[in-house]
C-alpha cells in the first residue's frame, strides 16, 4: 500500500491510499477528528456512529460536547455503537466503557436514551450478546462512520493480534500489553484489568461505510507505520483498514514519524 501525505490549508500535513492527515500537534488531530464527525452528523442527522474509547478519544469527545453546547450540534436522531466492552464489569465501574462514554459524551449531549449501544459485558451468555449486538447494528442499517483508536499491539476495537480478518462481534482474550496499557482506570494494576472482552470483529468494522482512525503520540509511531504501510496481516489487526475503500487516518506529527514520505511534507522542513 502506498500512503499519501498532504498538507491541509492550515499548513498541517495531511498522507492517502489510506488517506493520512498529519497535524503538527495532537490537539489539532483531535479537533480535526471531531470536526469530521460533526460534519458527517450535520450532513446526516440520523447517522449511525461507531464509537471508540481510550485516552486518545477523550478530547475528541470534549470537542463534540462543546460543538453540541455552543453550536447546537444535534445528536437527537443519531444512533451510536461502541466497539467494545470488558467482560464482567458492571456499567458503573470506572473501567467500564459504558461509564467512560456516559462521562465523556452521552450525558453532555442530546442523544436519546436507548440509542447509544455498548456491548453488555455483564451478559450471562456472551455468545448470544455478541450475536444480539451484530443484529442491532444490521437493524440500524449498518454503521455510517466508525471512529477508531489504535492499541499498542496494533489492535482496533479489542481485536488483538491473530484475530481473523473477517471476524464478527466476538469474545476475546486481551494481551498482557493491552491490560498494562489500559490499567489507568484500574488503579494502575494490569492484573485488575479484565482479561476478556467483547469486541466488534474486524469484519464488522470493515463493513462500516467510512472509517476514521485517530492516532497520536510517538509511542504509536512504529505500530501506525505497520498499520498503514505494512502487509495486511492478522498479526497487526489495524492493517485490515488498508482494505477499506474509505478510511481516513488522522495522526499528529509524533505518531506519523515512521510513515514513509513523511519527511517530504512535514511543516517546518521546507
Ligand atoms: C482500548 C480500546 C481501543 C483503543 C485503545 C487505545 O484498548 N479498546 O479501542 O483504540 O484502547 O487506547 P488509548 O487511546 O488509551 O491509547
């Protein structure tokens, strides 16, 4: 694959076979991402929006909340589907993704009760919950725009290395690295992070009409280069996005450090 980088009109870099927009700073990447979501929502008020969690997304959601409160961005007709949830955490637990979404987005916007979906990590029958979640997405008409972050293992959602490229919503075993990376809301204890989770599959994600991958920070530079430029491989699950016909990557300069051609366009290098 041949990523293309380009500078946008604010002097930021923007790269596309997978289109990679490179910004100088993480804050610009976050606001650009929120802007893309807001634009999609304004164009289609009944958008079905796929959502992600993690540290990277917190400021994206802060932007969306501000756009709702100050500019009237309307979420009343949209439906949302989160990528994943830990198994065995009640929704009030500080580590649960339902709680994360309530705190960072849902309680601050006018999304209607019952229209925001997160897999139920407390379901008795996990396989059935996975099937129910897939059916809900289908019944909503499929995902229009899927927001994605990137894990240090190359995961999207919780699809860890080795995940089948055509998988549907399923139960996964998390890697030790992912549990370590995600330990923050669990008192910093990796061992307190659930070892299992429910995630949309790579096949589910690929069916979204548009994907939007946000990656910031130098710590993810090497894995982002493998996602964008490496071979498509279950060992780097995010690389499957190379097969998507409409996937926008937004990355700050630090995260795009290892992308080929980057040095040609970097602001300040000219
Ligand atoms: C979790 C989520 C992923 C997310 C990743 C990155 O593992 N399941 O969907 O992309 O975190 O998180 P962070 O932004 O905190 O690095």
